[in-house]
């Protein structure tokens, strides 16, 4: 497995060229990037259930109206004996 070992050695040589301060700054920047990515993921996790809830409420309302359209019909009184 010389290929992987060679890459590891080259990587370690490259990292050794950075100062301790540069390494610390890169670690801080990487940690911030991870936190930002996790924040976006948690926001995205809330969007899909919210959309599903809105669609479910709309479908339920449409089913109620389709099953019983009387509440939406205008009130018509019959048999009162009065003609306009």
C-alpha cells in the first residue's frame, strides 16, 4: 500500500510547513463552517414537515367541503308562504 502511505507522508510534510497559528486559524474556520452547515440542515428539517402540515390541512378542508357543501350554500327559506 505504498500509494496511500506516500500520500499520508506528503500530507504530513505539507501540514508541517504551516505555523501553529495558521493551523489554529484553519481549525477555527473549519469548525465555523461545520456549525453553519448544521444550522442550515436543522432549518431545512423544519421546512418539509411544515409544508406537509399545510397541505394536509388544505386537503382535509377540501374533503369537508366536498362531503358537505351545505354550509357554503346561500340560505334559502322555503315554505314561508310569502312571495316577493
